[in-house]
C-alpha cells in the first residue's frame, strides 16, 4: 500500500475545498430579497403640516383660527371668514384646498 505524504499543496487544496463548501452552504441559506409586489401597500400620500394649513387658511382670508385637527384623511379647521362668521372648514391634507365650508353662526 502506497502512502501519500502530507505536502503543503495537499493541505492547501483541502483547505480551499472546505472553504468553498462552507461559503456555498452559507450562500444557499441567505434569503433572496422579496420581489416588489403589486399588492404591496402604497406609501401614504404626503400630507401638509398643521403650520402649512394655518398659513394657507390665513392667506385665504380666514382669521381667528382656533382649531386645526387631522381626521379621516383631512384637516378640520375652525376659524372666522372675511365677514366675521364662524366657519368649519374641511381641508384636503395633501393639497391644502378647502373641500367644504360650514357656517357655525
């Protein structure tokens, strides 16, 4: 029976084969990134800040702005119009456009 001497070359080959095996297993266990799905939730539309809404209402002629509250995707603003009447405004949160006005007096 012939014995092969332990040469540095054989050790190097064995080491390289072992490293390749370990790296291959590690790579196989790394999960692939999930593909973007059409059913994934779209990011929420950007909405204006309360300060932005206040500034827009003031620029539109509303005064004595008492309350600005975010509810159901829009802002509800309590203020006085140019005629001095108390009003409740329903304002689009993304655009700042007044969608509905109710007179309170």
